[in-house]
DNA sequence: CCGCCCAATGAAAACCTTTACATAAGTCGA
DNA sequence: TCGACTTATGTAAAGGTTTTCATTGGGCGG
């Protein structure tokens, strides 16, 4: 425990102190069974005395592995992000990997900059939270040029990329069926941003449910943008019409919160006058009045699965890719009731 | 653009193609002015042809710098986290650094595990979002043994650690004065978790304001825990008393949301019957009813400052440490009004 | 007692850069 | 024309591991 505030100890220092070669020290650490008991003890003593920690950069260089994973996200502030990240981080940590954050803000240049982490070897693999293939070029290039990647939360179509996300279609169907079971006949789907894959998937589930109705129900979709302001705007536009829905199924909780706010402002009571269902179960869904009935996305689980898939892939580069869709539960709170008369 | 799906190109490949030495290639990249125009062109052509990207691990090893910063957080899900991280990430990226996330969950063992990133050289510096010195030992050890670190969001007392956070005391004072200016005489402070430094700082600001009152006002503090449930519980306890406050100043927005919820459940109107002020201005503060009046923490700015301080420190290891407190604005929404009668 | 095999260890190469130092070819002033 | 500088480039060391291959010595079957 001598305090040498000098340079950190290297494997050579340890070797010298233990009177063995550096190769033996290396082995004593990584494959203890390969070295004699007595030697191992000497080495461990020397390690303790020097306070030696293997230099990760040298290890990385030699092993050609950085043990880092790059997580590319469009927005760190997305309410789903922390939960997913928690899951990602948890298994990465457990398996000796570090998690590197890349916030792209939708900026392609930034995205490209981050991808250089991969070609430079700073990161071994990629978790895509962006919902799209990383920039140009990739799709055309040969399979092998694509770094190991897994898409999480939003599916991505590519032969060489696994994905894990919520089974939006099934979940949306469940949500819609719930409204139908309460007796609602006019249910509107408040969509997400134009062209958003998740919004399309949820729309399908909504349609699935409608198509099973005993008496025909018509598909009714209005635009939103995934924000609460978008939800408000959607409601405003609705009031120009002569007929109103009795229930709203919203692309996400943010939208639902906007919808509820706008309805309340108009003097409608939720759920007495109108029912609203969201999607995500963001932390605040339970904190608004009324408590929001919504679909819970298994965020942390999505993260865990995605990281597991990626790390497995790194260990087994030729393993086949797969798409995994996790079940999303309906969380019933108090934003829905039977339709008024 | 020949597609060699083989190994990535090394500096040697480039050198061979450009018919120069690897040293020249290295210089052509990092100090272009040191190499003749003609050579530079040849090198650049060769780089383009090979698709060369310098191997970061080799660079790191040689330069003894990983260009990574470890961000240690107690909980990724804290509503303040994304904003701070955004700021951190932004300047790190701009200055060529990567951001590594470590989620400790308050687990000391995990924290220690992450700190090994520093001793192993995986990260050059540390951003502390945990509010405390990293685990045991450090405080006693000599200055130089502490890796470059900056505390963000929660101040940390250590000679060798800079910190940047909101000026809680001043902000809390402003919030309290605002309530006083509306005419409130009985203002209660709903505290955060026991022993929380930030809660203490905000309490001080609250006291500062009270002590300036024209007619003496008494300090009234009740316990909370920083969650909305804690806020609810605090209100419940209050109702056992015979006298009630007319306004609540809460440790944070979560608490405030709980307080408002509990008051509403009891049949009180906010702000007509009771006023409530929060702290943080989390994204949902504007989405609840009534819109929450609160102090906005300059989250992103805190992150930017903290990262700047850390990176400056890495470049200038002997620069003095400093504590920086940023101004927090009062955001007036609709959770406050003049006291009844 | 001999040869074979195994276990334990060491020497050295490889991983890929950056950079201090050496060298070669000019430039320029005297 | 020569030496002193300058500029452009090359050589080789250094950075700290891991791992292959070679070496040594001992155990053991024949």
C-alpha cells in the first residue's frame, strides 16, 4: 500500500515484484487455472502491493475489442428513454460492457459523427433508438460491412439487424377492444407524427379491433404529432365537425394528456363525457387527473433484451438476427368509462 | 473504393498506397501544415481509397487519453437527468469526447465498479450526479490521487472537485417571496428526503425570505421525500392539525404534484383555496392542472458548464477548482393566487 | 533407465498509433 | 563555394497488454 502518487503500476511492475514474467502475471489474472498455486499467490500479493489495474486501452488494442456499446438516440428527453437506457445499462454492466450515449437530435451529420465511433473501434456495437438505419450507404452495402446493431423500441427492417420492441399492434388492439367493451361506438385514433412507424403499427391494431366488432364501426383517424400540443390541436380540429367521438385512443401518453387537457378546457369531463386511452405509461400517466388508462411499454425489458441480443451477437457474429415483440399491458386507471347515453 | 470486406485498413495500408512512411501519414492527418502539399494530396487520396479510419484504441494507448468521460448518476430516471445529460453530451461531443453512462442506483458496489473505469483508463474524467464523493477512501487520500471530477446539479464539498448547480438558496427565496407578495402569511415548506443537501439549501432560501417579512412569519417545515407520494403523505399529516397553511413551497415538482393531488382529493381548489410552488420545472409541470408555478432549473446549462469545467480541467490539470451556482427562474403558471379572505 | 507427455513458465511478436530523433535535400548569406 | 539553417521525410521507440510458441523440468509407462 505504499503511496506512489507517480504513474500507475503496469504489469511489468507487478511482474518484477512477484519475480515472474509479465506473461505469467497476465495469465494469473485471466486464466488462474493455468498458473501454479504458489505463483498465483505471489502475483496476487504483488498486485495488491502495487494497486495494479490493467490498462484498458492496452487491453482493448490487443484484444481488438473496446467493450463499449454505442446507444444512438434521437432525443434523450423522450419519456421512454430513461427506462430503456436503464435496461440497456443494466445488462451491459453485468456483462462487462460500457454504454456510450449519442444524442442525434435527428441531425444526420451528428449521427454520422457518432458512427465513426464504430469504425474507429471505440465501440463494438450499436443500439439504435432512432428508428431508422444509420444514415446513407448502409442499405446497399454488403452485409458484413454493417457493424453489429440492434434496434430497440422502434423496429428497423434490415436483414442484418435484430430488433426488439413492444407488440404495438396487439397492444393497440387490446386498448381499442377495452374501449369497445365499455360500449363505445365512435372511437377516434389520434395518430403520431406523419409516417411514424409506431403510429402505423398502432393504427393497425386499432383497425384489427374495429373489424371484429359485432356491428360495423368505421375507422376514424386524425393527425397528431406525438406531443401534448399536438393532442390539443387534434381535439380543436375535431370540434369543427358536427359529430364527436365518445372515446379517444391516442398514439402516446403525451398526446393523450393534450387531448384530456383540451377536452377539459372545453368543459367536457373525462371520463364522464369522453374516454381517453394513451400508450407508453410514462411516469406521469398516474399523476394527472384523471389517472390515465394506457398501455404500458416494458421499457426496461426492451432495453435488457436489446442489449442481450447485441452482446450475444458480438460473441457469436454469425448468429441469425431476429425480431422480438414484447407484450404491452393495459393499465386501467380512471380516464375511461361507459359512453354517455 | 474497392470493397475489401477484410480487416479495416491500417495506417500502413495507407502509407504503402501513398508511397510514404506511416509517420508522414500520421502527420498529414494531425498536423497537415508539417507536410508538403503534394504529399498531403497523395495521402488523402490513399485514405479515401482505403476508407481508412484511425484506430481509436491505438491512439488512446499511445496518447494515454481515452477521450471518454464517465457520468455517474444515482438514477437515470430522475426527471432532471435527461436535461443535464443533454447539456453534458453536447459539449463533450463538440470537444471530441464520448459520454459513458454509469447508473448506480445508490449501490456502492456498483459505484466502485464504475470507478474502475477511471483507474483502468477507460475514462479520463468523472461527472458526479450522485451528490456525494465517490465511495470510501477518497476523502483521505492525497489530492493528486483523485481523478479529475466535477459535480453537477448537487454541490460536493472537496478541495479538488468543482461543482456547478442551481443557486437553490436564492431561487427558493424568490419562490417564497413570490408567495409572500401574493399576501400569504402561512407558508409551509415541504422538504425533500432526510439529509438531502438540496433540500437544506432550499430551506435556507425559504428562511431568508421569511426573515425579511414586514411582520414576523414563522418557519414551518414538514417532511417529504421528493416523490409525489411523499407530497401526498405530507398533506395528509397536515390535516391532523388545527391550523392549515395557505401556501406550500415544495422541495421539488414531484412533491408539489403530490401535494396538489392530495389537496384536490380533499376538496380544496388549487389555486383558489391553496397555493403551491414547486422546484425543477420538470417537463410535466406545465401539463398538470393547474399548471405548476415553479423554479426552473437550467438543466442543460448545468450540464454544459459541468462538462466544460471538466474538459478544461483535463487540458489544464492544475487549474483551480471552483463552485458555480446558476440562477433559477421563477416560472409563473396557475397554481398560485392571493390567499382566501 | 529411457523417452514421452504434460504442466508451468518465459521470450517475443502483435495490436496500431504518435513522436523524438535522425537524415537528406534544399535555401541563403557570406 | 561552403557552412548554417530550414523543411520534408523516414526510422524506430514507446505505449501496456495478450497470446503463440519455445523451453524447462518432472512424472510416469514401458
